[in-house]
């Protein structure tokens, strides 16, 4: 996805773009696999899917579970580039948080908050005061800060100021600010407050939850940006093996494929193409589960997110579940796909993710993957090779967008500007006949 978005942006900016992919489908690691038979093959499962799974073509299974924040950066990128015209989105029906072995809906309205059994009455009042404070928080207006220094005061101190208890802190930090660990508590509060704001503003847009999901799966996103690139004269080649990245005097000059060299000034790629220029920074376990029922205690939602805060299961990082269904054209009628993921902390990752799988029983079929996370050791300033980071365990695209902005800055030498992505009014290559 990062590479597809960047090839779209660079094409809009008038650069000559050639996009090669060794796979036969768009999106690399962030693809949606169809038909279901291909998913079985990919995970080396014996045999073919049983009859009960319906038509293989009805399935589009994401390899990476993520939702879009309604007010987040990826939605902005989609709107500015007008890639939205190739996609249809649905709002995810609810977000849930795990506490003491049970799941509770994260309140999405004031009425829900008052009725929620997540916190007691007095706790609710204090929490409401805190949310009002966050909504009015403006780092440039001292009156809204009430003595808090956004760059110095820690988030732990802000929670103390509002006298919030441990359960509320857990749910605010992990289900609203969406932190994977508790490291944020001792960092300046500005970032956390902005994250809670993003959550609230995203929630305000559609009301049920702050998350959106594209019909036919996340694989539609890289395809949309690949189309954008093509409209602006970019060339896309699937099934193109990469034999060698050609370097002269420490700088990239081309890519060799099937005996030919495509010459270039700059190269963007994911870590799998340049194993000598990346370092392993961790692992993520993801388990794709096919269910014939909605998840228990979610009010039969056909889509939802569940967050299991690390404190609740004696871990350092949260466990996430993203669930979608036939309502999103990603599964056969009456089937549900739930994907659990978390950052690996021990030598037994399957045991680490068990609390999530227990919530999904009975599971008809599961596909387990453990992926290494890589980050570039080469910033690309000398070599002009710009490497994206592997997808982390978060369940939204904010970190992915930060990566895109970072690569853009390293390539162009200037800050990423959303305005740069706007389509030029007279650029309508081939768009007329599609209208």
C-alpha cells in the first residue's frame, strides 16, 4: 500500500513512474486474497475448502487486519486524490474492549456512556470532564490548558488531574488513544490528547464507531492508487521478477528484471526486496479465523473491533481483533472473518494470542502467520533507495501514513503536503469516457 500511494502521488506530481511487483496481484503484504482456494494454498493447508464455505470467488481475505479512521490521514489521502471514486466504504458497527474476561462496547454516545457498565457513576462524571477538556484542548490557547504543558506534562499526570482510575486509564489509552503498550504514560501528553481527539472526531462523523472499511477488502486500496498512477501516465507491471537492484558508486541507477534493466533516479520498495538494508525490529502474529457466527456479546454485529488491553492479560502489548463479514463482500453468505493480531513477546506466540481466539469459538478454520517486522537501516539519502516499514500490529493506518510522509520527505527534501496530492483540474486522462 505505501508503495502504491507513493507511486500515485509521484505521478500526480509529474514524475515518471514505473511500478513493478513480483506478485500476480496488487498490494503485496496488504493484499486481499481471492478465491478462498488461494488462501489455503498460501498457508499450505492440505486439500480444498469444504463445500460449507460456499463459492471460493465470494471471498476476499485480507492478510493484514486494519480499519481506516474516519477522520484519519488515509481518508484524507483518498479524498485529496479522489481515489474515493473507485471505492465504497461501510462504517464498522462497534468497538469493544476486554475487561475481566468479558467484552464491553466502547461507548460511542453520551447516552451509551451513561448506560455503560465499564465504569461507575462517579467515574463517569470525571471521565466526561476529561473528554470535555480534551475536546477544548488547544496548545496555542493557554486558557484551554488549565496549567498543563503539552510538551512537558506527562499523560500520567493528566489522568491524575482528573482523578481517573486504572480501568478508565486502560480503556482510554488503549481503546481511544489506541496505544499498544503503556510507554505513553510517561511521555508528554500532547500526542495522546491528539489521538483521543482523532478518535472522537472520527466517531462524530458516522456515530457507530470511528472506523471505516472498504467493500471487497483492503486490497482495493492499493489498486485504487495504482489506477491513480496510471491515469497520470505511470506504468504498472505485475508478475515481474526482480533479479537485481543495480548500484553504481553507492547510488541506485536501475532495476534488472528478466535480463533487462529499467533505469531510474530513485527507488521505493518494501523490505523484502533489500534484505541487506533493513533490520529486524520485532514480530507480529496474525490469525485469520473463519466463523459461521457473529462474535458473542457483540449484539450480533456484522463488523467490529475488539481490543484486549495488555494489563488485562499480563502482557506488554495489546491484542486486537478485527471482524468483518459477508456484508462487506469479503466472505460467503452467513460467514464471518475475524483476524486476531498482536506483537510477539515470547517464544510461544500462539499461546499469547489465545485470549483473543477464546472469544471467537467455535472457529471453523484458522490460518496462522508470524511475520518479522523490518525497518530500514538506510535512509536513502546516499543510495536513493527508499524502503518502507513492515505493517505493525495496530488496527488502523495511521502509522502506515506516517511512514509514507517520512519516505516522501526523504525523497523530496520537503515536508509532505496534502495539497500536493490534489488532482490538477485539467488532468483528466481517460477519465471522461469512464464517467
